[in-house]
């Protein structure tokens, strides 16, 4: 039996009974006295289990119920520890501004201690597993903390928000509903009392946030999903349309395995090409994803979306034609 399994069994035996003798443990696992001593020392010193030797009983026992340990109700195998460390590395990479670093540090130290039960070191995992975030934007740590606190405390927020498309700054009173981490950036879904509608706010565009004493207005999850998760990507809304895209045979080998939207419908065509249908409301993000495939993606419908793509391609072509004719691009 692997030592990680033995740790689990010892913990289960101690949790199910008042005490377990050293002799019983040796017999049960068919190991030496020294091995049990090492196991108990590891459980006590490395994992923080409140296990003690009761001389009157001549046996080991827990000083407190198993649920009172630092990780209540959680007992991890080495593989699970490695998965959690990988997740922790992911959080560190997506949290470029260090917003969550203080909160994550105790968990990281706990996991590093537990890693002694496995066959790989934390340094080896960090060296062998790389998770690279794609263009995360910097959040203001203070604003993020205020938003998160108000969200969980169910309090309204007063925010100063700068819209990137217009560069306009507005003050809003919002009831935060949920934080969403999407494509390496944070967004706040909230009921905007100023606009009397649900809105998604990029947290990095919140210049200032202040928690109010007023309780937040709660919106049902079903309504949040209907209005904010029905369309494509983070630019959602209740006015949902369906796009039909066709990808070249070469790109089909990639796109056929991707999920662009939970409600998407896709099919491989006899000639090897791939057709994808998916819902969207606002089109900025969908346009970006379509254009990145260049000639390997054609918009079949709706016609309005097709014309938007054609217009953007013509503008791009005109820009490069101007450069070719000797014009500068900065004017």
C-alpha cells in the first residue's frame, strides 16, 4: 500500500473510533513500528492533524473531530495535491496584479506541506507545468477587494466606470451579482440602478469603488443566465440572434473540437469543411474571433453580420493599401 493511501486509512480509523493502538496499526498495515511513527509524525507535523498518543489508553487518538482540521472534510491524494498546486499556479498567473496573492498564500503553504506525501516536488511542478495567460489587464487591487467584499456581503456599490469604447466616465450605483473570470480578465455582473438594467463591467475599468450600506438587489440566477449568458462571450444580452459560420477543411480539424458556446450546433460537411451555429447578441467579440481566422472562416448568416465582416476587411485592406502607396499610418 502506498504511503498516501496509508495516511488516508489511518485518518479514517482515528476518525471512526475513540483510539487505535500502535500494535493494531502495525498489524493492519503490515509495517514496522518505525513506519507508523513516521506516518503519525507526518500527519501531525506536516498536515496539521491533531493526533496524539494517549498513554492511559496506550493508543493514538484525535484531540478534535476530523472536521476541525485546517482543511475540514478534505483529505487529498498526491495526484489531487498536484492538481491543486497546478490550479494555484493558474491563479497566480491570471492574477498578474497580485489581488488574490495574500488570500492564496496560506493555501499555497498548506499544499506545499502536503506535497511531501507525493513523488514530485513543488519546484518540479513549477518547472514542468507552465500556464500562460493571454493579455490579462491590470486590475486596481483596492477596487477588486471592495467589489468582492460588497458582492459577498450583498451590499450595493458606487463605482466610477470608464467605458473603453467611448472613453466616457460615469458614476453608477450597482447591485453586484457575480464576478466572472473570462479570457484572463475579471468582469462584474451587476444590476445597474442608474440604467435600470443588468450590465457586465470590466473590473479593470472600475476606477473607484465604494461599498454602500444599502442592501444589494438580488437577481435570480435564471434571469442572469437568460440575459447575460445567452449570447456569445462577455458581450451578452436578451436580443439573441444566431450566426452560421463555415470553416475551411484545414481549420475544421481545430474548430470541430472547440466549444465556442454551450448551445452551439456544429457539423462536419462531406467535403471536410465545418459549419458552426451559435447564438450572439452584441457582436464585438464574435467579430474578433471570426476575423482571426481570416479566409478560413466565412459568415453565412445573418446577412448583417456578414456585411459587418466585409466592411471591416475592406477597411483593413484600405489601410494597408495606403501604407503601400507611401502614406503613414499614424496620421
